[in-house]
C-alpha cells in the first residue's frame, strides 16, 4: 500500500509540475518537489533506500514525458520556419568547438565524478549503496556542471570555479 501511495504522490508531483509550467506559477513547482520528496520517503518505507533513490529519480523523469507528448500533440504547427544559420567550418571555429567538447566531456566529467565519490564516501552506507548513489547522481551533477559551463558568459571563470570545488572535494575524499 505504501508503494502505491508513493506512485500516486510521484504522479501528483508530475501533474503539479505540468500545471505550474502551463500557468507560470512557481508555487506549483515547489509543490511538485515536495510531492517527489514525499514519494521518496514513501518508497523508502516500502522498498528500502536503494530502490527509493532509483524510483524517486527515475519515475518523475519518465512520467514527465506524458506532459511533453500531450503538449506536442495539442500544439498547432508553426507556419513560420526559421532559416538555418550558415555553416562555419573555419579552423578557429572548429578548434573552439573541440576545446569546449573536451572540457565538457573530459574535465567536467572528472570534476563531477570526484564530487559524487566524495559525497557517497562520506555517507554512512555500505559500499554497494555508495556505488548506487554515485551511479544515480553522477550524471545529474555532470549535466548541471556542463550546463553551468555552457550557459556562462565567462566560461574560464566557471571552469576555474568547478576545478576549485572538485579540488576541495578531492582533498576531502583523501581524508
């Protein structure tokens, strides 16, 4: 019964998020986060914390596709098609893109892995739980860090900040 309550809570969270997005009401987004946290607690009591982490992170990500599909099928087609930008294949532009890809795929991956390993190692759980926590949270942290890097107006400063944070967490990992 607890698991069914958690499923209902997760579904209500997705519905609240969709309604908040459609009506531009921030409090509904906060309500969705509270409902998802409640579903995680209910999953914890019903299945254990290992499954609760997976279910509470995976289920909203899958359920939100219902709203995305509904939005795509009810929205009218746009008659104005934007023109694509011209393709720039200059050597300097290609070099910039290769450097950005290297930073996002290399450096940010290592930084996020260091942070997630440190957080998992400092939690009082078994090794298998720490591994599961890293598997679940590392891609999320990596995505946040990559988005922060790509959206920043000062990418070098952002990369330096990520490096310092990862260095601090790396030092804590070695303690």
